[in-house]
């Protein structure tokens, strides 16, 4: 039996063009002139909005409330925001002046609101962390993920990488070992096929994240969707090679053809039932299942070596965002400093299985006792790539790309494998250029 899981695609991170057309316009009108003021006129009471990142959800929620209540520098009201319709919830509330002073958010949420003057830069928090000697505790590169035109639009608090997971018992039954390269992955798929088991599965349907699975192969091969100036550049040799490999998996019956319409729940069912043995999935996938034997059988692999000899995968860095508004931003900044330390409770209590961004949390015995989390940190974190991979810095338009129609349809075309890899990438580039 599986627990409900949060899709890692558009419902969590993608700012769809249609949604932005309405909500973004309202937000821009409401926030224009708000500027990036450093001090509101309100008092020490403020709202903290958080999404249910952990699994199981109720335990994470309880921990979040406890952390917020323990802040002594002000009064933080904790509110859990459902992933279902979260974008509209934020947009409407901020436009109406009823939004939070601080929140967790999807990887590109802060950038979208920052350029609309709705975000209070996190530079003040950075300065306070520096004065406390805590900046060096953040893992290399994690803070700079949110640096845009010289300012910090948010602060990192966990990394949500896409990792290679496999069913150990199914590989053993097929007489093969964990793949270490693309060639290995293909050979494993051929062996599994003899047992009527698919060697790759993805979720290309509504709310799915197949594009994240496939972009992980693109990044693995040293490719990316943009050039150094942030302009779409999808049709490259590295990208074509990656897509052609994925299409070969589809054409040769190694990839589950149902992937084209699978939801995340469908994917989990295929994985748990033994119909599929491998996939590229989030770090907390094992916690989506209740059967302890199944949890033990789901094994985290190592990063694959591409034909180019490179390693890489797609990774999202989740952000902690401060907003402009009628509250004491100095108090809110103090809360951010406090929260980035107190959040260690999530890992101590075992209610969050994302990769932490602070070395002190990684060193916790509770984290070191989780081999998958340790392996994800040591092997996968260093090779994680953002969706803006190869571009000089992130850019606001990326929100309309992540989880948008162009990229989700591209993933479906890869699964169907009816055209060439180059053609699917040209179609993807055309779609990205339209939304940018």
C-alpha cells in the first residue's frame, strides 16, 4: 500500500504560463511601488507559511508548528499550505495584502516574486548569519543558487535531487547488478524484460514529473536547455545523444509505455508491484510506501556515467522566502536565522528526507544513521544541476518553463519515440521560446 505523495512536477514547482497570466498580473499591480523596503510599520507578529514537505505529513506539520512556536524574538503564526493550488493561494493572498511575511517555497518561487517587488531581499539574513559565524556551515554553492543580479532572493534549506532508485530483488532475480553507466542500464533493462519487468518508468501524465527524469539524463550527459546567456539552446549534440538513448529504451520495450500517461501515484504502483524496477525519483520515494520489506528492497544507486564520461542529475534547491509588507522585517530576518538552525528538528525527528544544506545537520547521528540520505549527499549532491544548467545565473522566465506545457509534452514525445531526438528537442526549444 502506498501513501499519498506530492508530485514533484508542476504542482510543486512549475509556474505555468496560464496561471501567471492572471495571478501574476494581479500580483504585479498590487505590489508595484512596494519596493524592497527593509522595514515595515507593523509589529513583531507575522505569518509563516509552509508546505507539507515531509513524510508522513502530520508529523512534519507538528514539528513545523513546534519550531515556529519556540521562536522567542516575535510571534510567528504557522500555517500549512496545501500543494494543491499553492500558486493561486500565494498569488491571491499577496495581491490582497494577506500573504505571509516568510514562507518556504518551490525552487523558483522567490525569483518570480522578487522581480515583482513582492520579495524582501535575504541579504540582511546573510549578514546576520555571517556575524554569527554560520555561513560556512552551508554546503558549497547552496547560498548562491538564489543570487540574482547581486541580491539574494531567498535562502536555501534543502535540496531535492533526482536519484536513481531500483528494486534490488528484481535485479537479483534477473541476474544483474546495479547499473553504473548508460550501457549497464540498457543491459539491465534487457535482462529485466525477460522477466516481464520494465527497466525504466516515468510519470508523464497529469501532475507528473517525467520531464525531470529525462532532463536528469540530459544533465548527466553534460547537456542543458540554455546557453551561458540564458537563451534557449536545446538542440545540442549532448542533448540529442541523451534523448536518443531514452527513445531507445522506449523502442526496445525497456521503458514502460504507460509512462506517457502515468501520474506519480501510477508510477509508485508500478514500482511497488514489481512491474518496473528502475526510475529516477525524489530522495524520499521509499517513504511513500508502508510495507517495511518493500522499503528495504528499494535501493539508491550511484550516479550513472554517461557516454561522455560525465555524471549529473536534476536538482531543486528549496527556498525560504521573505516578503515585503507591513511587519517588522528585522524580526522576520531574525526568525529566518533562527529557523535555518532550528529546522534540524525535522531530521532529528525523521520527518524529512530531503538533503539538508547545512553541514551541522548532515553530521547529526540521526542523519548519519540513514544510509540513503548519506549516499545522496556524498554522491548525488555534488553532481546536481539546476534547470538553468549552463546559464550564467537564474532568470525569472524559468518559472514558465519548469512544468510548463512545452516541457511536459516533450517528455511525452520522448516516451512515444515517434520522431527523432533532434526533432523533439527542436519542438521543445520552440515551445520554450514562446513562453520566454
